[in-house]
C-alpha cells in the first residue's frame, strides 16, 4: 500500500539525475585508473585526472545528501538513495587510493593488471548505462537484472585474470620482496572491480524492494 501511495504522489526525479551524474564520474575515474596501468599512459597525468573526477563525485554526493534531507517524496527509499550514493562514492574513492599507492610502488604493470582495470571500466559502464532506468524501475526490471549479471561477469573475469597473474608471478624468479609488492598491486586492482560489484548489489536490493 505504501508503494502504491508513493507512486501517486509527485516525486523529486532529480535524484536519478544526480546518481546518473555520479556514475559518469565513476566511469571516467575507472578509465583514468586503467590508463595508469597502461605502458602508453602518463601515470601522473592520469592520476591527476582521477583525482579531479573523485572530487567532482564528492560534490555530487554532498548535493545528494542535502537533497535527501530537503525532499518529501523520493523515487525510492531515502536510505536506498544514500546507500547507492555511498557505494558509488566508495568505488571512486578506492580508485583514487589505489592510484595513489600504484604511484609509490614503481613496478612494471602486467597485462593481467591492465585487463583487470578494463573489467572495472566495463562494470562501471554497465552501471552508468543502467542508472537512468531507476527512474522507472517497474518497466526496467529485466534490463536492471541483466546489468547485474554483466557486472558480476566482469568481476568474475577479473578474478580469473588475478589467478592467472598470480600464478605467473609466483613461478617467476623475482625476489620475494618484489613478489610481495606485485601481489599488493594485484589486490588493489581487484578491490576496485569488487567495489563495482558492490554497486550492482545495492541496485539489486533497490529493485527487489520496489517491485
């Protein structure tokens, strides 16, 4: 009954626009993160661009939180809006932190690392494309569900790449210290992809609650 009443009342649709904008910054940040791992990229320039997107995402988060407190009717539950905004922000925050640490390690990045970062781009792009659909969840359940499947597939590919990269690492003749450092880099890249899956999980919860 509550959901029926909410559908009849005017809603602040700007939340979906804000979340869509937020997701665009996450994709842009993921592209910068991937560029940091590319031999052809300028790691410092890519990191600065990543930081700029993270700051822009923080501003979107701030405006979203303010709007939650001002609005009477929202497109879905306030706590769900906050959870989704937080998940998006956590994703790009982790990219920034991972990027900061990548600059410190000064090791050659592997093809597996680059491909894993590509999985983060793929997953965040799927989320960005699906975000406007939250304005009409009932009509877009199938598309939102398909997005979740594709994001999880990207995370699974990243796990396979991690396994492959670690096998190659530990069978190499690198020193134990170097192996430990490279393993840390793999863990950082994997965590970025995992955060993208976290966003998809929040969206799944919203869909389940609203239909």
